[in-house]
């Protein structure tokens, strides 16, 4: 069975000490933006629940927004939890760094 979500992390031998030291300060602007996006995502999820209940379908625009938000949130969380040294972009667009697994 192929899973709809896949996270791949690669072990990094050495992280930047300077960015690790200032990481919590550097992520404040990202956190503020993601906080307001999480409010919007909560409203969208509530509306999606009703849409699925009455129509039996997940509205495509709602689905795209939630996946866009989750990409941004996961990238920011990975940066905060020291899983990557790369500063997350201000976007939830799909990453072109790792090609999707087409098995």
C-alpha cells in the first residue's frame, strides 16, 4: 500500500553552530505567519467537514490550501527541531529538491 504522505530526512554530519544558536530568533517571522495561517486552516477544515458531510467530496480549493499550509508548517517545524539547517521558504509550494517516489 502506498501512503499519501511521506517524509524523508537525511542525517547531516555537521550543522551550523551560528544558525543553531540564533534559530529561535530567526524563526519568529515564520512562526507569526504560520500562526495566522493556522487560524485560516482551522476555518477551512471546519468548512471542509461540512462540505464533505453534505456533498461527499473534499472541495479541491480547500484541499490545496490545507496541503499548502501543511508543507509550510512541516518545513518550519523541521527547522525548529534541528532536522535541517536550511531556512524554510515563505511558501508552501511543493519542493523540487526531492523528486516524488513513483513506485
